C-alpha cells in the first residue's frame, strides 16, 4: 500500500476494521471528537498528518469547530480527500501511523511522490496551529 496516496481498494480492509462495530458516520464523528481533544492537549500532533491535515481540518471546519482556525490549503485538500470522510480519515490515520513508526510525528516535512518516481518535499505549515503550539510552551 502507498501510505501517502492509497486507493480506496487499499483502504478497504482498514475501513472495515475501523467500522466493524460502528457505522461509518459514527466512526467519523468519534474519530474527530477524539482528535479535537488530542490537538487541544498537544497541537504539535497535527504535523503527523502531513498533507492530510488540510482534509481533516476541513472536516472540523464543516462541523463548526473553529478552535484550530478556518484556513485550509485548497489544492492539498482536494488531492488528499479520498472519496468520503471515512476513507479520508482511515488514509490520514494510516499516514499518521506511518509517520509515528518512522519517528517523524512532529516533523513538518513530508516527502510526496510526484510523476516519474520523483519526490517533492512538502512542508506543512498551518499558521493557526503553529500559533497554538507557540502558546502551549
């Protein structure tokens, strides 16, 4: 599986596992609620989501959760929103888990694949979140 941009087929088993005991909508709401609590206690955590952060943040904004600002990187949101909220969350979780496994959970730098096996170093900077990080020190 490509941890950065998986297909819906790649995510099928993860989504089935995540929603084995709940409906997809309940899973999404529960995940986002827990994430809000985590981000409030440790805003630096947002960095582990890499480019998926913007899709996650848009979900929060759509629920009128404004604790983390209201700006999004529009182009990145569209690229990393995978079919629906549940698939996007599973993909974001998978990527975040990959980042944790590799010790990159607080790094703003993410290597994104481009066409022809080239890579692009993406730097995730959300000014609203970085302000929260600065305030939490």
